[in-house]
């Protein structure tokens, strides 16, 4: 049991002030946005979030894995304010300022390689993917790319072309970028997607090598393979190490670039600075965003020095690597390297163990998986048949919100638990308590 003094709900949800804002939002904001439940934030600190009506919530979404240091961490806020007093903007594509190179030096060391790395700055994850796609084609002089079913890389046209998690993302936007082929993610042709056996060897990587590359796609035309080390929107799928080892070797054998999308899994989220570190892989290119600057807009595409061989004017971004975001990112890295990454590993283990105990209690929990504080609880109506329980998942997320716990779905029927990396054991235990209560009321 947790001793935490929140969540505390003072009104019905949504409260009167929230209702008024939601009504205005419905009149003026694009209807393309997806809002899971009627939360209207007023202020937040750490994992504690207060809405406009004074209701206090326990936030296990971290702004969709963005606020890795928690909401409004004092050191990040201090760095932002100090830079704002000096200057707000002087485009880093045309001029110099120290924070860009200082941050790039540190990002280049996240996955060291002998020839060193270079950094391209942008504003978001989708932009980082677009930059990686352009660089891969530029460097390789090849046109085709491979990506995976279940993947999500963003919603701009290039990033969307690589994604394959939900058909709604693509509906109405065809034709997309040509030359993209999707293959199953970490699929074993002996065990299917049940990758719990350490002997899994017959991965789709072998099918790519022995079938796809012989019957359909000439490997010498493939510029890159884009892969999430841990698949995010696809359901927080953690593949066996052998999958990435085989995929990396495939890339080496055919001189294909291995591009790791670390946008959600990077910056300490999995208990290592990069999820790739768990698999002992040094990607040719990796992309970062979300947690890199604790809530400020920043993306980065980091490539081996020999690969980032494009010339001045090839690609740029007016606001990419803006001075305020760079200072926020430097403060974020200080905090991550100062103990938050280690805390993510410890608290993630506590969270997973707690969810596994609930799995023993509730048949609706089909699987618990993840690394560090990138954890998912999959919900099924039949554990043997693994029948997806999407309506029940959505019902659970809504019911958790009604009790003050903020969660998000992922995949077809999973719930993701992504608290800030400075979360404490009382907050973990409170989230588990509420999860237990909601499961008991709905499915007990």
C-alpha cells in the first residue's frame, strides 16, 4: 500500500472549468487530434498534475513519454529561464551558439563508434525520421527502405510512409512515399509472435534474407532498415536480443544502414540511455525527440561521421536546436546521468513485478512486458487464444482516469505505464493500488 496523499478529486470529471475549455476547444481546434479523456491541465510538478478545477492526478503518461525528468523539473526550468534572459533565437542553421555543439558532443557519446558521430537538429520525432530518411538516401544513393508492421515513426508524409501501426493514420493520404516495404516485427516462423522461448531463431530476418531479397527486392537497392529497438505504438513489444543481432548482421552483409528510432525508447526511458544499448547494437543512425528536452520541442538525428556526408544546404531547420531547447536538453542529460536512468531501471522493475502479481489475480491481463519505465499491460479475453480486449482496455483507461490515474493505450489492447523517470516507490505503489481497484471493479 502507498502512503501517497494524492490523487485527490474535488469535482466530477470533467469539472465546470474544464467543460468550458473543452467546449471552446471543440469549436476551434482541429478534430484530427485524439483525446482519450477530458483532462484539462492547469499545472504540474513531477508526477503530480492538477487540472483547472483543482483535481489532482497521478500522471503515468509523462506527456506521452516526453517529460522524462517529470513535469517542470526545477533544474530544467532554471536552464530555460536563464537562456531566455540571454536570447531566444538565432537560427543554428546559419549562426553558431555554444549550446548546440555542447549538446551534440554529449549526444554523440550515447552510442559511441570509432569514427565518431555528427548531429542534425530538428523540432520533433517525425522531423528526425524525415532527416534520417533523406540522409540514408543521400549517402547510399539507394531508394528503397524497409520498415516493420506495427511501427510508428510519425505522421509527416515520409515518416507516415514508414509507419504501419494503424490504418487510420494513412486513410485519405495515399499515395505515400514509394519504395517502402513493411515486414513483420520480431516474428518467429516457429513460435509466431510468442517470443518467450529463448530458442527462437526463425525470425523474419531470415525470411528477408532468403526470400524477400531473392524474390522481390534487390538488396543492393535498399538504403536503410528503420526499426524501433522496442516497438512503441505497436504495443511495447520487446524483441529477443537475437532479433536485433540478426537484423544488424543483415545490414552489414548488404551494406544497408541500420536506423534505430529511439524517439520513445531513448533518453533513459528503458533504464539505459538508449534502448539499443540493451541489445549491444551501435546503430548507423539513431533518432531522438520526446524525452530529450523534458517538454521543450527538440529532435535530433545522430549518424556515424562517415555517413553524414551531405553538403551545406542539403537539409536544414530554422528552429531545430533552438537555444532554449538545447539548454533544457543539457539540463535533462545532467539529471539522467546523475541518477534518473538508474532509478528508471529500479522503479521499472518494481512496477513490472507489481503488474505480474496482478496478472496472477486477473485473467484479463494477458501479458506484462517492457524495459525500465516503458511498461505495458496487455489485456485479453482469452489467455490461451490471446483474444484482444480493446473495448475492455479502453474501459480500464477511462476508469483509471476517473480515479485520478492518468494512463494511455498502445497497440491493439495494451495499457502503457510511462511515469517520469524520477518516480518514487510510493507513486509506483499508488498506481498499482488504483490499477488493482479498477481491475477488481470492472473484471473481478
